[in-house]
């Protein structure tokens, strides 16, 4: 894991080859000291060229005795490190501990990092600080922290709790955060409202950039369209003019939809846009692991994903465009999205690891996509 991010730092040296970033691309910059197992990490780049890195590993001594009854430690610390555009650390060599609260599991994967326009780090931490116990009763809730480039906790040492005391809350995940035109933040996440029995809902909140004050009285809840459906996997896209697009799944087969909202939480399209009917999407691989979403630069959104609508082990890469007016672009329909490539290999070992596509918006509003393709003889290509 360390190798990935030291190489990323070295790649930045080609742009800013001074201070701690070496001019030799073969020389890497250490980000962390030697630490125990790192479970997950996030990386962000601010407009001023600074690089923000966040990861999690075994927590501090205060919670070393908190276990699940089988000797597994249930606290994991959230660490932060920041480099300026020239590669100088702005924090101590070991970084700083943002949060060290008890968690439901020793492996934490629900955290999220956003590098905002001012170079601050907005960090979402999911833990069991408000839960009723250390085992199944440890309900999860999200807390947001805002940290300056110099390590100042701008929203206080305890952060801003999004939910407070959980009642029947159980699992939650897939936090997504954006900063809109006025500098404030919109966040969205999914949560199961009863332990193991109720479908997931999507929650959203709007927060003040200076204080972290929650600008809606209660989190906005997006519920399934039909009883028994799961509404999951929120993605947020800045739509400009202090509005945003929420992309999510609703249904048994991960059908995709989009709706645009203003800062009061009101929908601004007359109806939500269906992006895909979910046909051919894997039912055992969560969509959020391979769906890619980005702004189109004009108030809309681009999406790309893999699916196997013919169920013949030949998955294809697909793309969609949701315009700022609430229509599907590319002349496509939700039943007939744009296919980017055909993956002809039938070797099941390749099914998951090769389901990847990278996307970005071009300066003229076009979609740029890089994806993997292959021929029947197993010859593989990357195409754009």
C-alpha cells in the first residue's frame, strides 16, 4: 500500500521537482513512518497543488483493551498527512490523529476524504462512538472533521456528528462529499435503519463551510420507490449554481437513477432520470466498486460501468450522460446505454479484476474513457 502512494508522490515530482519531492522519478517520497497494517487510505489534491493523504491503522493505547470478545481490537485511528505543492510536510513526520474512537470492526473501510478548494481536509469517520456496546449493539454513525493545511481542527476536536444517538441504526457506508459554489458542503451516505432487517436508505446533509453547522434541520432521506427495494450507493456531482446531482441505485438489480437538487433539498427536475435498468449488472458485486462518475463540466454527469446483458461471460463497458436539463445524452435510453467495448475473454478469473474503466470530461464537454478490451485469443488492450 505504501508503494502506491510513494509512486504517486514521485509522479508529482515531474511537475514540482524541489524540496522533498525528488527530481528523479525513480526516487520515492515516504509518506508514513513504519506502521502496523494499514486497512485503507484516501488521497486528495487541492487546487494549490498540495497533497492530502489519510489512512487508518491500529489505534492509540487508550482503547487497546476494547475488543470484540475474541481478542480483536475494535479501535482504529484515522491519521492525516499533508504535503504542500513542493513536497514539504505541513504536519509532523508521523502525521496527526484525527479520530480514535471505538469501531465495529478492526478493518475500517467507510471513511472518506475531500480536499476542498482552500486546501483543507474534510474527513468523514464512521465509528461506534454513539453505539450501545462493543459487539452487535455497536451501531455506526458518521462524524465530520475539517482540518486546515497546518493541522488546525476547524470544526473542533470532536467534529460534527451527522446523526447523533442512533436508535435502530445498524450498518452505514458509501459516504460521498462535494463542495458547491458557495463553499458549503453536501454529503450523502447510505444506512440500514434496523439491524439486519430493513432496506438501506440514502441520507443527505448540507453543512456550513465555516462552522460545520447543519443547515437542514434533519438529514434528508431518500427512500426506495417500492417496498422491499434497496436504495443504495449515492454519488454526488456539483451541478453549479449551488445545486447538485444525486446518482443512486433503486431496486433489486441495481437500477441507476439521477435527480438534481437545490440547497433547500428540493428536486429541480420534474422527475428523476433513469440511467440503467440494471440488466446484466452483477448481483454479487456492489456497483460502487466499479461504477465511475464525474461531472461533465456543464452541470451534468458522465457515468461508466461494466455489465453482461447477454449473460454470456462477455461483459462490456458502458457509458451514460445525464445532462443538466435532466435528460440522457448520447442519444441513448436507459434500456440501451452506449457500449464502449466487448470483452471476449471467457476465463472467469478475469471477470472481476478487469472490470474497470476510467473517465474524465474533456474541455469541450466530451467524455474521455479508458477501458480494457480483449480478443478471443486472450490478447488484451487498453483503449481510449
